[in-house]
């Protein structure tokens, strides 16, 4: 039987935080007010001493956590292999970065760490003993356009299963289940003057798995301009979608024993609490009927909208409704 807790990644408030309209304390307070039971922090974004956690910052976090009665539950790490100008980092160098992040997560009291797939499957297995020693479970994020069924994620699954470790697994991002185009991008294109017929043409080609090169050629022949191509790039890039997500949901069922944290991605929620692109009504039963015990954290990602607080509030409300709370 599942035991699902609801949280928020402070990444939701990126534009507000980076634009100085919300401080870190504001973000934490707002997460509590909206109804989160815990929050995820993106280390590179909100920890001034990154890649380390200073005692000063730790003291601030502990004080705010006690005051607002909400604590960090996931340390969201980044894997940047391009830190040097002359070459990419080696696998051992990236492993050392991940080990340091595990130590930082432990210092902050987080029991989960989100890792990115630039850390190879082999390196993830090497990280497992450190994760166990510091009692921090490390999950590789499965982010659109990857799915539980894509080759790299199947490789991770095989390595995780073979390792036998309970401290390495996955963090699925619900954007991978999208079945409709990204509404904010679509609306922005319309405001830029792109004809709806061009957008529908791009949508239909994406659904029919037309290649990127062929799609660009056909859109150009139809009179598409820069804004249309930019929107199409998203459709073939990080905001892909498909006719249905049955195969992806089956893949999710398979990896559920290795999932201990999830990102509830959202780009736009209507007033009646429905996500415009991601079929939560199909995703949540799979999780609710499993033995999943962990957080689903809201991850709002339309940072320039100015609606982060309201959309994050709507997402939490939608999740409570779907869970019958």
C-alpha cells in the first residue's frame, strides 16, 4: 500500500527568487502556506556555498525549518561535466562530485538526493556504498524526453537490479508522460502571430513521429517563421508528447520498486485543477496502487509567467483531490 506525501521543489519559484521578489525564506514559507509537507532544494540555485553546505547556511535552514515547521527532504544535485574549458570531466571526477553531494545532502538532513543521468550507470553503482554510509538514497532523474523504456534508463535499471543496493534508484519526472503540447509555449506562439494551422501541423507531425529534419522542411514550406520553429523545437526536445502514455506507464510500474522520490511536473493548471498536457488521472492510480512510500514534489516550470505561486497552489490542490484528501 502506498504512502504518498506531497511536497514542493523550491525550483518552482525560480523567477521570483532570481529576480529578488522572493527570498529563500519567502520560498520556504510559501511552500508551507500552500500545503507542502516538505521541500526540495536545488543546490546550485539556492546554496551560496555550493558545492559545500556552510555551517552558516545550515544554521539558517535549521532555524527556518523549525520556525515554519517544514524541512528539506530532497537535495537536488546537478552533474556538470563541462566545468573545465579544456575537456569534459572524467567519470571518476563526476563520481567525486556526486560523493560530495551525498555528504552535503546528509549534512542538511535530506534522506533523498536527485542526481542527473550524466552520472553513468557504472558510476551510480560505485556511489551506492557512499549513499548507504551517509543514509541518503540517490535517484537518477528520468526527464522528458527520456522514459523508463529508453536505452539509457534500461541500462540504469539493469545496473541497479544487479547491484542489489536499496540506496540507488530513480526519480521520475511526470513531464515524460505528456500527451499534449506544452500550453504556455503554444500560447506564446499564438501571441507572436503564429497561425494555429502551423502549430497544429507541427503537433500532428510530432504525434506521427515525423523526423525533426523532415518536419522543419515541411513547416518551412508551409510558411513557418522563427517563433513557429522555436515552438516546434520544444516539441521535438524537452517537452515532447505522444498520443498516449500507456507504454510509459507500464515502464513506470516496472521501476516502482526502485523509485523513492518523484517530480510532479506542471506547466499550466486550469481553475478546475487539470494539467493541460500531463494526464495525472492516469499516472496517479499506478502510484497509488503500488507500495510507493515517498514524496511527490510539485515542480512548476513556466518561470516567466509570473504565476508560479498560484500554479503551484493549484497543483497541490489537484494532487490532494486525486488522492482523496
